[in-house]
């Protein structure tokens, strides 16, 4: 059985990575739900080349 992940907001997946918000902090997960960027940022966005900044 898969674990259900809950987020307060998300900007969706792009190339296997999603920026997501937990509480008032943003981070990023991969398609398996593994954290790849810690949830410590006030904001995260994608550049025109789809890199998270």
C-alpha cells in the first residue's frame, strides 16, 4: 500500500519534479514523493529552462 502525501499547495510536476508547499515553506519532490529540495524556502519557482530557482 502506498503512503498518502499531503501538501498545502503545489505547482505540479514538470520533468519528474514538483514544487510543493508544506505549512508556509516550499520544497520539491520527485515522482515517488521523495524530498529532493528541503521544505525551508519562502518561495520556489521555475526558470524558463525549467530549472527550479
